[in-house]
């Protein structure tokens, strides 16, 4: 049970970082079409984060304040790195930020799959459709990857 709680809290902390990063990107790109995409993705991630919180609670575990604080700190350090990598809004930092989000959502997909394979029949997970959550994550990855490639074409082919 300890491993499960640790695993869940690691993913919950990752989702905190993702939301923080998305908040920053939404603010940075607020007057651009990209902002709507980022807001929709943020809403999806928060919805999944709420399900994950419910899973943590059902296993009588507490959210790890230390992990959440660590995730918050890592996001702030990453933001500095990404900002330095792309001083202007449409530079390499945006491509890297979208790559980080793709990796994070891929981790979320693998979380739902691992839970389904290991404890999917647990009565504590009754009412939580892990298969649907995995499919939602796959759909989010596809949307993110489409956006990432579009931004990469814009940024990587820019001559200035």
C-alpha cells in the first residue's frame, strides 16, 4: 500500500506542476489563439487531477505536501530555464514547454493503465473508469502533439 500511495502522490505532484506551467503559458500567450488550446488542456488536466485526488482519498492516504511543494519548485525552475531558452513568446522555450506537457500527460496515461492492470478490480475504485481515463489521456497527448509540431514548425523554421 505504501508504494501505491507514493506512486499516486508522485503523479499528483506532477499534475500540480503541469497546471502551474499551463497557467504561465496561458498568461504569456493570452492574446493568441494558442491560449484557448492551453485553457482547454488545463481544464482537462484539472478534471483528471480531481479524479486522482479522489483515488488518493479512497485509499485513506493524504496528499503529500512535500511532493506538491517540490513540484511547485521544479516548475518555477523549469519556467526560468524555458524563459531563458526563449526570451520571446514564440521561441524554443515554448516548444520545450509543450514537450514537457506531452511527457507529463504520457505519464498520466501510464498511471491509469498501471492502476487498471494492478488494482482495477478494487472496490475502492468503483465508479472510476480507468479505461476511459487512459483514453482521455491518449486524446490529450494527440492534441498536444499536434500543437507541439505546429509550434515547432513555426519556431524552428524562423530565420530571426
